[in-house]
């Protein structure tokens, strides 16, 4: 039989046990709340968003600009193929491909395929290509692509593709040589060229007898075909031409 004192001691023991048990439960599980699950994995700071994927330079590889430099150096084969195809009839600049190739050899400044102005082969190639867009384009661009560079007056400002006397004298130095030479040097040639009368129309191979610059260009071009042609046509390129008189 329990005494009043025994009952009191039993009550104190039970209270002590309950108190210790509750303290262990609230602290022993602290790993769950403070165990670092939200901070320990670093899932929000792992650097996934900063790996540099968007900065690899994929958009700066130059692919979009490579076509601007892919044209290569201007060459006579490209030039003559284009101008002979696109400049025909009333817009013809050469009588045949051989004449075109031989005149082209006299264009000393090759320039770049991107040239749109200046006395270069590159400029002539550009305009020879542009001439193929339409009949109206051919009328505009063929003279620019031809030997005169689009200029009608040797004494005026330069044409779209350069000063005509520059190309005239460089071609003459290549074509009319030896017994067919008409000018002592480039200076003499340039002086004579400046004396040619201005063309009244854009140059074409139809200008064979007028007393103007275009007629001299025609005979200079014709002289380039072969040795026999040079003997016939070189004398016609001077100021006192026996053919360019009308």
C-alpha cells in the first residue's frame, strides 16, 4: 500500500521523465530545420546560370560577314565572262572575248571586288554584273564597265570607273608596241588623249568613225586582237586619225 509520500515521489519521477523526453524531441530533430538542406546543397548558387553559355561568342564568329570578303581578287576571266554576257547589242563594249581579255590585261590597277568607283578592274567587274539586272541597267552600267570607265570627256571629271586617259594609255602601252607604237611615253599619250573631242553618247563598239575619244578607244581595243589587227588599228588611235574623222 503506497503512502502519501510514495505517491508524491512517483509523480515527481513521471514529471521529470516527460520533461526530458520533450526536450530531446525538440532539439534532437534540429537537423531537419537547421541541417542545411536549403543551404547545404547550394542548388541556388551552383553557378548553372553563370557558366558562360550565352557568352561563348557564337554570335561573333564572323559568319555573317564572311561573304563580304569571299569575292577574291578581280581577274580578267570573271570580267570578260560577265561583260560579254550582259553588255550586248547597242551596249556592247568589246567585239569578242579575245579583245576583251587583251584589253583587260592593260588595266594595271586591279583593285578589289567590292570597288564601285575608281579606275580599277574591280570597279568594272561590279558594273558588268550590275548590267545584268535589266535592259535599263545595261544601258546605265555597261559604259562604266567598259574601257572608258563611263567617261565621255577626257578633259572633264573622271567617270564612274576612272579617268579614261589613264586606261587608254595603259592599254596603248600593252597593245601598240614596236613598229606600231604611237606615243613616245605615257606623258605624250596623256597629252594626246586630252585633245580628243568628247563623246556625245556613252561608249559602245558602234563608235568606229566619229572624231571623238570613243572612236580611238574602239580602234585601240580592235588593235589588241592580234599582230595583224595592231598594224591596222594602232595608227587610228592618234589625234590626227585617218579614220576617226566624222
